C-alpha cells in the first residue's frame, strides 16, 4: 500500500514508538493524525508532522467515534491505523498489601486491549463505507496493533500487562480473516526492550544492563526501528494476520 496521501492515525503518537512512526509516515507523504492523552504532546508531534493532533481516551467509544467523524470530515477516510497507546504499570498478583486490585488489572486491559480494538473496529468500519474501486485484490486499509514480547515471555509483576498484550496478539488473525473481505490487512508488532520515555528515566547503568541482556544487537531498540517495521508492513501487501517480534532475539527471564 502506497502511503502517499493516505490518512494515517497513530495512537500514543505523542512520544516513543508512536512519535517515531508518525514522523516517518509524514515523511513518506501520509496525512498524519497524532492521538495522545497528553494534548500538548499530540499537538507538538502533529505540528512537526504537518498533521492533526487530537487528545482522547482510545477506549472511550463515544470520544473515538467523534474523533473518527472529525478526521473523515477534515482529511478523508483513515486507511492506516497504528495503535501504540498503552500502559505498562508493574504490579504483582499478590502484593505486600494483599491481592492486586481488580481495578488496576481492568485499567491496563482497558487501555491496551480494549482501546486497540475500539480504534480497529471504527477505522475498519470507516474503510468499509468508502471502498476504492478495483478488482478486489488491492489493500484498502492497514491496521497495526502493538503487543509486546511480554505476551509470550511475561515476567513476574506483569500479569495485567502480559495478559493485555496476549489479547492483542490473539486479535490479529481473526480480525485479518474477517476484514479480508474489505481488503483491510491486520498485523501486530511485538517489540522487546525499546528506548521509550518509560525507560529514559532510568540511570545509565540500568539502561546498559538492560541493553546487554539482548543477544544481538546488545542494546535497546530505537523507536525509529519500530517505525521502519511498521512502514514495511504497510507497504508489503502479503503481510497479513501476522505477529512479528522485533527484539534482538531476547527471551525474557521470569524476573
């Protein structure tokens, strides 16, 4: 799929993986919509990308529907969605003060999994109402969700995060199979340890230790490398229904 002139929504686009993806999509000629709960961050990245910055909760049905309607009215049908919005608050099942509060588990699953599905369903519906003419073999839209290696190698203290990301992994194939009838491809990226704002607060020695745990290259991943993979997935029409790890061959230990 050629991104030139296509409307692309990037959730969690105000920083990290989403920011890098938004900027690379814009550089390739896409009309970028940056979505982030941090309104200032969304507007800042959107300004640099020459696009539109929006702030809303991706798991809020009404807010997301209103945003999609605005995007369609101002820019056209969104045909690319990259879901990077997510949280990774660590919490054990059994903590010092008792069992993990159910509200904490629900919040993480709501943002990471429900939010991804909410945006997926709305963008897919928008595409379905605005199919471009052709022989039925061309891509009409591409949706990329962001999981994590935690979906496969979840560590102690990650029950909610790992479960939410495993749900994102499980969504890829059934969504790709169903949306094939409208020419929408669905893919998932499962990044390993990447240099994101959550990690930048750690001291250099801690970052060096994390990087050394990656077999090769022995360093943290860069957001631009995630973005390059996302753009290749959009470009390559035979990629569909797949989950791709980008992790330097790391397999996370229990702790």
